[in-house]
C-alpha cells in the first residue's frame, strides 16, 4: 500500500526486543486491527509494521479519512491489549532506544544518563526519535544522532565531549 509522505505515524517502542515468533504474532494482530480501523464509520487507509523487533508503527493516510479522537483511542486500547497479551511495555516514554553498532538497545532514563556520563552514549550515537509525526519524518528524523534529537534538550549537559 502506498502512503502519502504526510501520512500520520505513531510509534510504540517495546521495552525489550521481541522474539521473531512474537513479532510475527503481533504483526498478524496489527494487520487485523488496521484492516478494520475506522473513524466515524469511515475505513481508515492504515497499515502497521514492526521494525527491528522492537518498534510497532501505525501509519494512517488521512487524505481519505482523518484519524479522530475515537479512532486514536481505539488504537491506544489495542496497544494496551498487546501489552497485556505479550507482557511488554509500549507506553514508557523514558525507555530510550539507541544504536550500539548494529545492535539496538534501550535504557530507562537513569541508565541512559549514566551511559552518557560514562561516554558510552555520545553526541554521535544514533537514537530513536519516536515523536516523529508523519512518514517523511519517519524516513528522515527517526534514527538520528543524539546531538540532533530532542534527547539533547533533556540530557545535553551530560554529553562527554
């Protein structure tokens, strides 16, 4: 399915890497959800994908029908069901993901601060900006160096130069 570059995006980050089996099961559930996802009885042009067995991404092309408060609530409730079913946390905004070589790791806020102080996370470490709003930002602003991310505002004074 083709999506406009302005299609809305929501990223949910699991608190740990999913197994391949879990990711496949969740992808089936995501596909079923997006197929039936509606806003005010209008079918949404929506899709979902899992990246790196850690990030659940919902995409809605609002050129046909916009995601309303009710439809967004449905998606949040669906994600909460996935949390319970698979024993994962998708709503911890301070579970921060970053790259270490090819590996994707995550740390809670305190651990992240400690990694910064130790110089294990630097200004050039790739972090994941799960606040991106649309497909264009997903493609260009999701995986970015720490120094270019919102993380810098929160933790910039801890960066070891």
